[in-house]
C-alpha cells in the first residue's frame, strides 16, 4: 500500500510515525507546500536568536502521550517552561493565570517547536517540500496527484488530508472525483472555518525580566491575543543582552494590519506593548512577521461524514479541523487515531 499524506503538520507526521512503527510495509509520501516540516509548529532563526512564530508550546494531560514525548521520542532538547502564563484584559489589567494550567508542563524544545516535527518524521518518509497539491484524480490503481500546471506529482492507493479545512475543500472541488462524494466531503469539512493570526516578533537591546513567561488576553477585546518572552523558554534562544517579544494579534487586528509595512507595525504595536507591560521599550533592532491565514478553527468538521469514505475509497482526514481546536497535543492524538484506522483498513 502507498499512502499520500497531504501536509507535513504535526497531525500528518504523527500519522506517519505511527504507521511506520506499526505497519512499515506501507509506503509513505508526504506533500508539503512550504519549505519545512511542522505546519504551525514553526521555528525561525535570525541574528543569533531562535523563536517560535506559530504554536508557542504544547501541554498534555494524557499520561501515555506525556510518556511518548518525554521518554519514547528523543528528549534531550525538551524543556518545561517554568514561569507562569498570566492574563490581561482590554484595559491592560494583568492578573495571575489559571493555577491548574500553570502547574501543568508547558513543553517546548530548546531548539524550537519544529523539532517535534523532525522527531516525528520517519527516516524513510518520502517528503516533497514546496509542492502544492492542486487536485487529485481517481485512477484504476488509486489516486494521481497533480500540481496547478496539471503535472503529475505522484500517485498512491490512499490519501490522508491534513491541511486546514478550507484548503482541503479547494483541492477536492478541483479534483476529478465523484461529484456527489466531493459535495458530501465538503459538507463535512465546512463547519471548520478559521480565524487568522498575524504573529510579530520584535528584538530589543537590553534584557527585560517579567514575572511571567507570557500573557494571554482573557476577554478577546484587546488587539493582542498573546505576548511572550522567548528568553524565558531558554536563555540560549536569545543573544546575551537582548529581549525577544512575540506578539500574536487577535483576528480583527490581524486583518487590519495584515498588509502593514514594518514601520507601520512598529508605530501601531510598540505603544500598545509599552502600555500593556508598563514599560518603555526602545525601537526594535529588527522585526519579523508571519501571517497565519488559517490559524485556529472556530468549529469542528463532521467526522461522521468524513469517515464514510475511509475504508471504501481510501480517503482520510486529520488535523485541527477534526480536533476542533488548534492544539498540538490534540493534533497528535487525532493523527495517531487516523493512522490506526489506516493500518486496520489496508
């Protein structure tokens, strides 16, 4: 059996890991439109700094998953963020965060969140990076995958879709498959619509210390949804004598400043950061931006519809759309569950 995995996010790689461990006879080929593995478990390196511009950390209360992360996978770079996460409201009032959540492990890799993706990817996984799937066609042998120039990318016996639901819908609607099946699958995916997030990282001269690692907006009435200090993950992430602040904007603010240039972002965001933290930051030495158009799902795809075509047609779906929340541990969990069904159906 040859399985084509569309997307190299955590859910797809968790599926690949599980299949490789339990059914290594299944050949795996992953198609990924970006330049690297991990999806929103993303890390950048710039001017001596390491920072996560997507998912900030992950936590789990599942003891089996915690054992997998802290014992089964290589874990020499895995660290627990010890400082707490506080909360703030629209009036910039900061208060303590949830004690139970702050006492739970906040796990991240010293080398960045994308380390998890690298650890999950089997060594024999065929990966085609910067390869955007445009449509698929049903063939007597299974499925053929094509790019937007109608060039054949690869073919397989079954497909596992992991992208955000709107992107998967686009592929399905362009595909040469049974029209009724496409309509039904799109109906199942449609409830999972997404909100955007513009992630801005600013580097400052001088080391700023705060009693918390990060702050999360509690009332959804502030232009910032998240503010975090990268050096509080691990001091080696940021050059000595520097501060790195990651600001993730709320959906409305993300849309407002999605196309803003760097000077505008500094003009608009720096005073708000100063007001929130009651501190006067200098002009940043550099600014990095990442727009996540499909950052977090608002709803959950209808799994009962999507599962209809698993065993009969070899079409499988996983990712945030099925988990219903943008959480690394939930994406992993669902990816493993789908892998187990694929193994059972082969």
